[in-house]
């Protein structure tokens, strides 16, 4: 049995989500092959070959894959998929964009956002915004799976001796083209891989007040997140959003500031190792999942906490 993992990368290095997906694949047993599709992506392919458990890396190096467009990558994955028992990708924005298309063209049902592997055909996945867990069995071949990366510890990035093999690109579908991108750059950790996250909600009152969050995050070397309410209000950009319709995170420490604790938000962060809530409403639902709660005015508590870290 061989399994295919779709790598996410920037052509120079693998993104952390790929390591978590390889770890999920390892629980299924069999040979793990990794597909690295990009342009001038030899460095990413070499990194994939070193991942523990990977036996082969398939490299499609072509200008058509310079950017991970679903319309370009899907035909390539479909052309390879029938040779594998399972096709896996991280349940990230990219993975969620590509794999449903692959499943549709293969005429199989996708198994989405798995959090545990029971057997090669049986998986656990959250439903109802994470309030229930469903155990599902698939008889399809191949099985097309997206992996909730926070549910699996990452595979070791070193120790593997995978063979690197070049493959040909498939013809471009011509259905989409890359026009441009606007990237937000920050010295802080990336939200989905950060060990500590400080998130703000509607209670912050304005985007300017997020400076309080950022000051605390800088003291702790943390990433900055936000609830959907804060994003919808325009306080911070969309890529800050944590929740069912945002990013799923599970850091060692999650500090929720001025966040009421709507189900949508809890679905994205309740697997955090330690949750700290700061809210002036003692009845806020966030306190039901928090390990530590502080009923206080965030505009007094957050600066006081930041100042205490200077001592």
C-alpha cells in the first residue's frame, strides 16, 4: 500500500502543515510518497526527502505550478491518484481548495478534516463545529483525505532518506491564472504554528486598541489572532481570524482577550493546551473552556500584564 501526501511549500522549504500530514499518513502504514509541485522547487523536494517516514518524493517542476492554483494542480494529482490507496493534504486553505476537486473528478467521497486514524478505512472527524466527533468508514478507492494538522504531532523533519523522482507536468487547464498577491509581513510567528497566541475579540472596541494585544504578544514571542467578530468589524485583517471559518490552532498557550466565546470561535481553538480568558463579563461562554479566567476590564488587565513581564 502506498500513500500520496500533497506538500505545501514556498519552493524553498516545506510548510509545517506538511509534516503533520505525513505523521497522519504514517499511522496508516505503507510507503509514503510526497508530491512537490512548484517552480524551481528542488530545495523543497530535498527537504521533503529528509522527512522521517517518506520513501519517495515526486517533483513536478514547471512554471505552471509556480503558484498553488487548484485548477493547475488538480489534473496532476488526479493523474497520479489511482496508483495510491490514499491521497492526503493538510486541511488548510490550499488543501481545502484542491482536494474536493480531486475527489469529484475521481468520483469518490472526500473524508474531511480528520483528527484521528482508527484503521486504513476508518477515521475520526469533528462535526457540529467540533461539538461532536464522528467515526466514519470509507470504502472508496483511493481515499481522499484532508488532515486537521493540529490533531497530529509533526513528523521529524530529519532522518528520512526518500528517493527524489522527477515527473512531467500536466497540461494547464487555462481556467485560472495568477495575477498578483498582497502579503502581510510580520516578525511574529505564523498563526497556525505558533506556540503562544494572543487573540482579541469584539471587546477590543477598535483596530487601534489591538496595539495592546500586539505589545503583549511581542513580550511573549506570540502570534496575534482575532475572533470573527473582530475581523468582521474591520479591526484586523482576515488572516488573523481563528475559528471554524478561520484558522484552526492548538498552541501551548492561548490567551483570549475580550472574546465572548461563540461556538464558531471555540471550534478553532479549544484544543489549545492551556486557555486563558480575560473578559469583564463573568457569564461569557469562553470561561467554560478556559483553564484560567480573569474577570476584569481588558484595558486595565492587558497593560498590567504587559508591564509585569518587564519586571
